[in-house]
C-alpha cells in the first residue's frame, strides 16, 4: 500500500530514540498517522511542526498498519509565528481540534481547505480570530452537526437574527427571543455576513457558540474534554497578553 498526498502537520511525538509518529490532515486521505524515521532529529523535527504544509508519502504492507511517512516541507507555517504567542495559540488550537474530532483515514476535503485558509489568515490577516470561529462553524457542519443560521426558528424570518437555540442549533430573531433570553446563545453578526469580521467580544461569543456545540455533539460523544490548546486560545483571546 502506498500513496502521496498534500498534508498539514497536526502533531508529532517521539518514538524510540530517533523516530517520531506524526499525524497529518491530508487532502484525500483525511487524518492519517505514520512513523517518520529520524523524525526526532533536528532537521526533520523542524519539518514536523504543527501547521506546516508538506507533501507526504505513506507506505505500509497492509492498509491497517501504521505504516511509514516521509514528509517534504512545502510551506513553513509555524516558524514565522514564533514571535506571536496569540497566533501560535490559534494554530495549536486548530491542529488539536482537528486531531481530536476527525475520524481517522476518512477524507474531509472541506475541513482541509478551511484549515488552509485559516493558516493563510494567521500569516497575514489581523482578523484571523474571526476566520478561526468560522472554521469551527464549518467543521461542525462537515461532521454532521451544522447550525441553521439562515432564518428564525420561530418566525421563519431572516431579519434581526441575534441568538441560537442550544437545543435545535437554529437561529432566533430578537423579537422571538425575548421570553427565552437566559436560555439562548448569542449569535455574532459576523457569522451570518459573508466576509465580515467580528470585534473581540463577538469573537468570544462565537467561540462560546461553536464550543458549546462541539462539546455537546463531538467531545461528549468521544467522552473527552475539549483540547487544552483550545481552552488556552479562549483564555488568551479574552485576556490578551500585554
């Protein structure tokens, strides 16, 4: 068994004296792990930084085996962010969430392409936190738990949508929400406006929204808490370092 694919490094951990087990999100083969010989060495360790984009080659005798990976760096995403702890936190969170929620060896092209857009935003866009929230929203949809933010669950109208029902995952308008405000989740306006970005408070509301449904539908199903890297990102965005 053998394939070649483009991929994004999600994690790498030492294995034995000099090797590493790397987990990638690949375009056509989904979340996929493999043994990288020499992966703990100085040269390859730099290649296997989370977020880096690579051309990956995997081979194994049988498809169910761990197999061996070789990775050729195509874009060093992580290194340019080393001087920005907040962006590094965003990168770490996205990679950790992917590794925690995506089924192994099942392609999720939309998630891969969305992650590539997020990586580009981290490199050049000051509004990357808004892109991150939209990426998590898309991830929920790709996993089968998409939110319906197109019209009010109660009235059918698409005007003044400002809340989301935690039960149905559907939007609720300001007027329909009045009797239930203490039970609803805020819906930041930037999530329903194409190309828009949110303020710090709206991003926090967006993370609360996606975090609630990830926790309810995904992390609870796997009987695990949200990744620590995501929790750190939420804390940093609420209390940015001086």
